């Protein structure tokens, strides 16, 4: 489905791949603004663990980015943005069974 942030109909869940990159951060920031307007319930962000950092460590780094300075309340709530460890190059995005089910409910 095409993302129209001006659409009057709310989206339930969004899976964002690439949120730790430059463009991904901007898209995530726009989605967080939309969540404040109750247009997005949850944003799942696919974050690949690296040798030096886990998914959650990379998520903590992401939250410190300057583009999220107006979105700190959303991160504090802890229920809008949900990091999911995975890899876009793996089958099923590298999700474990429970994580895949969580996204499809």
C-alpha cells in the first residue's frame, strides 16, 4: 500500500526497512509525526545486528539522532516504534517465527 501521510484513513502497522540510514530516518520521523496525529499505530523497524552492535544498541543510537529531537515522547512511550532484529537479504527478512506472527496479526 502506498503511504499517504495526508490520508484520512489510519494505518495500523508499518514495517520500515532501512530506518538507520539517512533517508530511513527521515521516513521514520514523518511516520512518528503521523503517529501523533493517530494515523499510525505502530512502526516496526527492521534493524540488522552487526558484529559490534546488537539490534537494540543500534536502536538506542538511532533515537539519539538530531532528526528525532521533537519525537522523544514517542520513543519514551515505548509502544509506537518497535525494533525487530532481521536482515532484508535473508529469507523471511531473518525473522524468528514469533516476530513474523507479531507483524501479521
